C-alpha cells in the first residue's frame, strides 16, 4: 500500500532530479556571465538617506522589542503578571513612538527641517538634517519640544548634513 508521505517523497525527488539534469545539460554559455556584459549598479547616497537609516534602525529596534513582548503575551507558560507587564510595555512603546512622530511633524511644519526624534525616558535626542547648524535653531527646536512637556526634559539637538 502506498502512503501519502511516500508519494510526496517520490514526487519531490523526481522534481529535484529533473531540475539537476536540466542544469547539468545546459550550455555553459548561459551559465557564464562575461565581465564586459556585467553592469554594476551605481548607488548615490543622498543626504536624506542618513536620516532614513536612523529612522529604520530606530523602528527596527522597537519592532523587535514589541515582537518579543508579544511572544511573552502569547506564551501559555508565562504568568499573568509577566503578560500584564509585557502588555503595558507595548502600550508605552506605542505611545513613545506616537510622541516622536508628533514632535517630528511639529519640527517639520514650524522650521521646515526633516528630523528624527528619539525619546528615552527624560532624554530626548533630535537629529536634524540641515547644513546650517546654528545655536539659535537648536534653541528654538529645544523650546518647541519642551513646550509639550510639563516636566523638564534633557533635550539634545544634533545637526547632520
């Protein structure tokens, strides 16, 4: 009697065998690429790419932490307290992310600068894309951010070209 596993094995083995024979019998001209035909792509690094890289790394770190917290929530062996703590941390991360986006939008609308805002407790780090790195602009951005909080925050502004 033939079972399903045996049929699947024979089918997949036959497919691999046919593809291997096809690859071996292919003309070598198709397999070898000539160096003069190969066109290397050119990559232009724009100024906004550095901010984009910062944004991607920040979002990746947050997403990884949220994924690990979701695993704790879905784990049946975790205690109720651990699940509650994980859920509260996810809510806190989402709140911080929305605050960061709000502050970035305010900087963009008021001063017309692209920026990345990172909030870590009472520390707020702002990276601004600008050729002009004057103290006046940095002070104005710090005041704009501090207006959103009642408690004094440690705000740093970095300029990036």
